[in-house]
């Protein structure tokens, strides 16, 4: 009798697992919410994990130009991933996109941005200086516009996503 019960249990578990599509790196996407300082990883079905993060400026509005220390908002993709000698690892996003160039030119034409300003670039998700994860705990703005996670959290994220993973940044 115990053998039959175990077999029924295994078959039931497999049936339940088959109801949920298997997650792969290609089915993941990131939602970075500046209003609550979080990076959330989703698959095609549900939210999987959340990590705290910090940015470059206390002003959480959209990036206007290079040097404003703000984090851009919009839809991006991870362009490259690599170890970083200062911040543990770096996941570069494809900012600026065509939509970002369009916003930049419109804002420049409206006089919202100095005429000599540049759009900037080199935006990504990275860790902290060694032994400075407290910057994330305290939501200390310290980057030049990037998203900073604790190094342990970044290591977990790095193992779960790949180049091409969609990234949505919003306020």
C-alpha cells in the first residue's frame, strides 16, 4: 500500500508542476520601481523575487541628461553582463534607446535641458563597493544614475537573468 500511495503522490506532484510553464532565463523580466526602491524578477506567470535597491539621486524623476545622477525610465534590455572590479558585477542596459533620444530632443527643444547637454549612457545594475551594502539598506543615493543592489542580491540576480532580459524602470 505505501508504494501505491507514493506513486500517486509523485504523479499528483508532476501533474501540478505541469500546470505551470517552466521558467527560463528568456521568460524572465525585471521591474525596477523607483518609488519603492525595489528590483523585482518576474517570469511569464508571476513575481518570483524582490531585492532592495538604491539610485543616484534623491530626485527620482526621469533622467534628463548626462550628469544629473537620475535613473532613466522606460523599457530596456540587458545588453551585456560582466564582473566589475569596483561594483562586483555589472548588467548594462541598452540606454539610451530611440525612445530616450526622442524624449531628450523634445525636452531640449522645450528648453528643459541646457543646449550643450548630452544624453549620457553607461547605465546598468551593479553592486556596491566591498563591505558597503549599508548604502542599499539606508537607500543612500550614491550612483551616477545606475541601480545598485547589495552584492549578495546582485550575485543571485546575475545567476538568474541573461543578455536580452527585458527591464522596465518606472516611478
